[in-house]
């Protein structure tokens, strides 16, 4: 139980740091403070957990026709929605959301891989 909780907290903190890095790399995404990044990482995770699966099911025909590329649009919409909901996190438009979500997703894969290797039971 405790290792799972530690992994969740570490992922949240590293995801917030990843958002700050996205804002540093790309000017279309703005994060004012680390606290805003923590809240934004939480909201993005919440949107990806609750809203994203519903959108994936509703847009399944379009996703099949585009060979899965429409999933990038859904990820960008979740990223953009979080920017619209929060004060300290701002995304300048859909293209900025697409680029920002791609960078953030790539960093998420790296974070998840690192945490999996760190928290794997031996």
C-alpha cells in the first residue's frame, strides 16, 4: 500500500515538473508557479481519467478512420481544457495544446518508465 502511494505522489510531483518543463520549452504553454503546475497536473490526470475514456468511445468511428491519429486531438483537448479551467496554467490555442500535450505525454512515458523500474518489487 505504501509503495503505491509513494509512486502516486512521485508521479504527481514529476508530472508537475514536466509541465514546468513544457512551459520552458514551448512558449504556447504558460505555467506561473509550481503550485499551479501541481494543480494543473492533477486536473489533467483527472480529465484523462474521467472525460477522456468517454470521448474515446464517442469518437471511435473517427479514430478508426484516422488510424488512431484522432487520439492526439483528444489529448490536446484535455490539455486545452485544463488550461481553460485553471488560472495559473494557460494554453494559447489548439495548436499550442497539441504541441504541449505531445511533449507532456512523451515526458509522462519517461516518468512512468522510470517509476516502474524504481518501484518494481524484486
